[in-house]
């Protein structure tokens, strides 16, 4: 795992005070790189991290507000739901979008609680940008209306 943290600069040159800051956490390098490029090109300031521990470090070291956490769910060290919980303790207004190809119970519960949104992998560029914009603008309900989740006793 690299200790290198990448900060992509915003292609619209809006600067850190005008562009929403997105913390992107994805352990698959190709997915992280492409997603970061798409978001940067769309005008977001993107902080990239290859895993939860690095993301916590980035959040502690970032001097300003992080507007949105866009995180994979299934990762080594801790899952995206646990990461979101920890980061929301640091920044209570942090908006979370969970990326997953699965429908894990903890993901569904976090979505139902209203503290996160979900984007299903694989996703298109248009879907990614729409979900991020919706999350930041608060234009959709964050509550799930669908699947049931039953935990084993």
C-alpha cells in the first residue's frame, strides 16, 4: 500500500473555497483513478485515498471541510460503512455515498438511517455525476424504500 496521497486539482480552477471537496476512497487503483479524473473534470476538488486508514489520515490532515465521502464498501482494514461512521465523528455534516456491487446489510441499514446514499457498481459516468450532485444538493431522499435486511441472531 502506498503512503502517497493524491490531491487532484480542479480542472475548472474554482479553488478550494468554491468547489466541493470529495474524499474518494477506493482500493482498486484503476477504479480510483478513473473516478477521480471524472470528478476532477466535473469541477470537484478530489482527495484520493487507497484505503480507510489513509482516508482517515487525509481527513485529519486536510485543512478545510470535506463535503462528500465517496467510498467503496468492501475494503481491507475496515469497510466503507465503518469508515463513514468514523469520519462523520470528525465532520458531522459529511455526506456519504457508498459504492458497492453488493447489497450488504450494514450498507442497507446506513442508507435507511438517512446517513448515506448508494451507487451500484459498475456505474456510468453520468450515474456517478448525478449521484454526487444529488447528494451534495440534497435533492433526493437519503432513505431507502426498498430491500429488507435480516440479520442473523
